[in-house]
């Protein structure tokens, strides 16, 4: 690399000179942040994804490079002969001995002026509160009627219809056709929106869409009349204008912004396949919960049934009958026991009575004597000689006369 010895030496290597020039260019701040205007020529897009081209005017040309990761963010496809403004920085490709311009942004000529108008109008409307978050309306989860404002002949309409057909065929679609580009487009777009606002069957949501293009192609969607019509909409609006890298003022005024027309459909409606899966999950959950509820209620019913059986009049009657039977058995047992006791007691008394029974004495060969008045004679002192007595034997009685009296005490 060349240093302070630049003027003390007379011969330098190619690498030294080229390196010195690279440092001079890359350390120049003016050359590291600059816009350059020209016409594209010799455009090349190899498989690497990088873009190589020459930017030229009537008097000079400049070699340019757009690296792959930068090229992917472009909102239009560069072509030979296209007049563009490019932004980037200068550098030196030392091996080729060439200086070149590394592009990090590109726009078609005229977009710079339009972009400035874009920013001025955006700031004005934003200051008025047209883009305030609290003004945004919620998009219904399951719209039945969808309004579409776009060109009837554009590819955006076909993309929207195809996506709706596959994603959510349940919705009814109303097309309010409009110009999307050109001098009369803004007025046409406003009319198309008001047709849907005042329709007898008002849509649940409106998709405002068109395909991609340059800033100039999309300028109708930056028109103040269109932006105000979108902000004043009584119906939720989803903006699907251009590609993902494109932004228009209706994106800020709309209730939702989608990167593409197809993306607007995705935001507007659910996927019927997801709904079917969700319904299946809910059905399974309901079946499971229903089964658990049935099991729980069945267990409760059984418990109540058992409790009812325990407290039913029939069971109480059965219990009382069992208790009555038990009391009867106990009473019978007690009676039998008492009867047995009485029998034994009376048997003993009977035996004693039998032992004392005069008839028993008579059966053993004894006799009973009665006087004429029927009184028992139990002593010789109670009778006399020649007195008639009544003799009672075991098998009858007889009359006898006392012929002699012997006193046993006198013996």
C-alpha cells in the first residue's frame, strides 16, 4: 500500500497503486452514500442470485453489482434500457483493476419525486389522526359476504378468487370493479368503495387489492381521496396492494395490511381445512367430556339410587318386618323359656302336691276316716266306741262302726 513514500519512489507495483486507489475511494464519505442516475445495460443474473449490469448515460458508464440478499428486496425486476436511480457505495475490485458501484437500493426514475410527495401526504394525514390505531375495526372471524375492489381483468382478482375457493368457499363474493392505475383510477376506486358501503347486502369485510408494480404504478393508492375513503369506511378493509416490499398510504389507513392480494384473503377468512380439524378436535373433546359427564352422572344416579333404596318405604318396611320377626323370635324364645321354667316349677310343685295328695296315700294302702259330720278323724280322741265312721279307700268308701279304741300313747 502506498504511504508517505509516494513521491520518494519512482516505481510501484500494480497492487500498491490499486490498493491506494481503493483506500482513497472507500474512505471518501461522499462516495459511500450516494445516488446515481442512468440507464441499465448489459444486465446479467447468474445462478448465484447476484445481479450485474452497467449504468450508463450519453457520456460514461459505470459497472454495478447488486448482491443476492439486496436483489431479493427489489420490488421490480431490472431490465435493459430501464432508467433508474441507484443508491450505494463505490469500491475497487483490485483483482480486476476496476472500480464499481455496489447497489443497495434501486428505484425507477421519477420515484424520488413521488416518494417525497408520498412522505409529505403521509405526514399530513397522520397528523390528522387518519392512521390512529384506535380507529382500526376488527375483521370478523367468519365473514359470509366479502367485497373485493380491484381490476376485473387483473391477475390479482384471479389470485383472490382462487384462494377464496380453496380456503373458504362458504363466503359470497361481491366484486366492485375499478381501474387500479392511470389518471382516472383514484376517482374510480372511491366510487367502487362507496358502492359496497351502500350496497343492500353490505359485505362483512372488503379487500382492496392490485398486483405489484413501481411506485408510479401504485400511485393511485397514495391518492388523498382514496386514502380518506378507506379511513372513513364503515366496513373493515384489508389492503393487499403490490408486493411485500411495497407500501402505499391505503396500507396505513386500512384496518389490516397484507403483503399481497393473496395475503389479504388469508387475513380475511379462515382456512376451511383448519376449521374442519378444529371442529374434529372440538367434537372429540365434546365426546370425551360428554362421556365423562355421563359416567359422573351415572355414578351420582347410582349413589342416589342406593340412598333411595336405603331410605325407601319398602326397605323401611322390610327392616321393620325383620325387626318384628326378630322381636317375635325373642318373645317366643322368652315365652318358651318361661313356660319351661313354669313347667319345671309346677312339676316340682306337682310332685310335692302328689306326695301330699291323700289319694296317693290311699293308693299306698292307707285309708281316711271321717266322722258323721264329714270331718277327718286324725286322732282316737276324736271318735268313740260304737260310733259310725266313714272309711275312704283308694277305690271307694265304706261305712264302719268303732268297736274298740286303743290309745297308742298308752302302750
